[in-house]
C-alpha cells in the first residue's frame, strides 16, 4: 500500500511539472531562456547522468562528454526558435549543425580516454542523439506554431504518450499472455501492446473536440497518435535493451516508484522527432 501511495504521489508531481512546463513554456526566465528550455535542461542533465552511470561498467565517458552534451543542448534549443526557413532547409541546417558539433567534439573527448576510444565515441554519439536532440526540439512548438496552438499540440503529445503507456499496462495486466519481445522486455505482451495502441487511437478520435483551437481533422489526429504508438513502443524497447545491456533494473531512482528520468521519457525520446516532423509538414494554422 505504501509503495502504491509513493508511486501515485510521484506520478502526480511528475505530470504536474511536465504539464505546467508545457502550458507556461514560453515564459522567459534566467538569462532570456524559456521556462521549458530550463526545465528540460534539468531533465536532460539527469538523463545524461543516468546514461553515464549505467555505462560505467562498460565504458567510462569522460567529463568532456558533459560539456559537449550540454553545449549541444543549449545550441540546439537556441537554434530551434529561428523561424522563417523552409522545412527542408531548416532540417538540413539542424542536421549539419549537430553533425558538425558531434564530429568535431566527440572524437576529441574520446582522445582523453586511455582505452576503448571507439566505444567511447559510439556511446557518446548515441547518448546525444537519443537524449539531447529530442529534448532540445521542444522550443519548436512555441516558435513554429502560434503559442496558443503549439502548447496544446505539445500537451496532446504527452497525453497520448501517457495514454499509450497506461492502456498497454492495463491491457497487458488483464489479458496479456504472449510475450511481445521476450529477449528484451519479458513483461511486455502482444495483447498489451496492441490493445494499448488501439485504445490510444480511439482516444485520438476525440481530440478534435478536446483541442478545438488546433486545426487538425480526425484522420490527422489518428496519424499523430499512430506515430506515438509505433515510435513510443520502439523507444520503450530501446530503453529496455539499453538497461539489459548495462545490467541495471532502473535507469535511476530520482522518481520513487517510477525509476529514473530515462524510464519516464523512454517513449517520448523516440517519438518526439517523428511527431514534430509530421506536424511541421502537415499542420496548416
């Protein structure tokens, strides 16, 4: 009973922090940066710490990894607000900027390692593309869309991510029998995965009524939800694979009853880039 109470209270606090950050994300604080940039910079640093700690037995990422990772987050979160570019050029600039930073700085960081230099480079690249880039994309929703639309698009994204996780857990607990990917995630079942996905798509059908200020029809909302279901599920499997490789049960313990930041954002990190690209292509204010 006590564990359930702790888990519930932690979940409420976590959801409250994310929702308030989304709804008031454009507020400027601390050196001219937005609230959402600062909140998710904290989440990024915690996730990077969990990532580095989990890898400690495999490869010891140097201190310069922190400098490079946080620096790239700051650069990208400042870069994303620049509007007025065509979508193709915008993404080319993003790719070139992040690739240049990574190709230049990460090998330099690895040079300080006495051994396992190439493994260090590989894990540094993966950590930055997996954690830093998705979190730094959140400013798009406050600059490429009107604020009254962008904040609700982002809120809808998190609601559907949480709905998919919750529905999958409930369906798996009630009717789950057949393992979905036993080698990586023994507790995940086909019934839970498919059931959670279908219920999430059904929930998305009501989003034109829940978010009337967003000019998306029912089919566009369903595709929006489908991307979250597909890539969110992949993100969950990727994080499970990472934990199995490193031999950790939870990525961290900062969220009692829930594990670490990586445990809570596993679906978000994989789904956010694809959903954001989809919205930039199809959304017409």
